[in-house]
C-alpha cells in the first residue's frame, strides 16, 4: 500500500475535550481509563469521570532526561536509562465553573455561602446563614429536605451540601478531597468549613413539595449522613495556599474524520507554568469589543506504576484508528 492510498490515517479534530476524576487521596489510587473497554462516550462519561468541557491551547512538555551508562576505561556507552521523570501540560479552560476554577487555581476552592446582612465583610465570605438538614433518602441528584424545609431554597439557587466540620484533621469533603486541615484552630473551629470548600455543589433545576432536583449530579456523590445544605452566592479561588489539587485527567481529541486520540494522566497536580510566568486568564476576542475569558491551567504529571509490568509512567497516549484505516 503506497502513501497516497492509505485511508483515514490522519486524526482530524476541531477541539480537545477535558475529563477529570478525583484521586482517592487516602490511598493514592487514581481513576482508571482503560482503552480496552471501548469508546469513551463524550456526552455521557462513565463514573467517576466529570466532563469539564472544551479546552484549547493544549500543550504537553516532556522534561524527562535520558542518561547514558558508560563502562570501561574509555567510557564506552553500554546502555541508557531514564532520569528526572518530568512531564507537564498547560491548556485553557473555555468554560467557567467550580471545578474548572479549582483546577486552574490549584489550591482550596471556596464556596461563598450566603450571609446575614449584618456580618463583617471577609474576602472569602463571612458568617453564613445556618444550613438546612438534608434527609437520609437524598441522592446525588435529588436532595430531600421535607415539607416546609424545602421553602428555604428557590429554583436557580446553588447549594453546597456536606457535613458539619467537627474539628477533625486530614482531608475533608464528601467524595472529593477539598482541603486538608492540620489544626482545627487554623479554620477557627468553623462548623461551616466543609461546606465552604466542598465540591458537592449543585444548582436547583426544579422543586417538589419535599425535595430539590439538581440540574447536574453532585460531583462527590450522594450527601453523607448528617449533611446540611447552604446557599452559595459565588465561587472564590485564591493565589497561594498550602493545599494542592490532585486529580486523574483524560483529554480526548474527538474525531471529525480519521481516528480518536486520547491522553490519559493517572495523576495530575496543579503546579507552576511551563514557562517562567503564567497568565492566569486569557482574553479571546469574539467580535470587537466582545471577548471571552479563558482560564489558564498548568499541571505536573506525577508517577504511576503500571500493574501489567511494573513500569513507572506519567502519561498514556491512546489512538483509536478509524474504521478500515491502515495500521501503519
């Protein structure tokens, strides 16, 4: 077969799509993408993958070095090995939301809880209105409050749904590690702290006489026993902080013609830029004077040991050839 007769060997894609899944921070276990399980459904990703929308300006950079092994009096090269395993990537989130902002900023991400009018102002939100108890029969999509209690909220409200902070240390947040507490005094023994940082947020799409139905399932899953809900007025991230986000990530160049290309990172942590500086937001002109704002994100790939052969890797690149495409 000559080069001119090879069909559909060039992947063609308009945009890249990003999917993230939370790491189990206690065990260090990542979410797994197995290409043997068939084509990943872009509009209905399997759990625990979360669709974070289209991205652009996707850049991968490998800083891994190959060192030479020399032997003998003349230092003849007898082998080589990989050293300083280092892989980074950057891209722009083209959509804004809680997860996109948290991943772009890299540290704790704050839900600004609705407050009373008389509270003193604080950059990440003051003393909030007390939470409303969530009943045990709630699910990730339907939050049950009971008759009367549901009247505390309206269609369109964003809710943060999680347990009270009870002076525990370690990772906090239902389903997804949202922050790490070393000392309860650091968070002022605030009973609302978990709901300030939790990823279990959702917008009310409709109401029944006893429950709120969310427009999207809670990212961290069904509310934990004893959870409460508080209204969220905004999201805030901060430059700095000691907590680092760590997620599994999958980037898919959807095929417009030809095959599909996937980049799977078992472990990604937010880090500094590939370059000496990073522009946190970038303005993309739509039509003068209108521009959209894109969130610039930068990550370091952490090592993962492949169960099949014990090799330490940082990224998997998968290619699904188009039907009847040449193999090489």
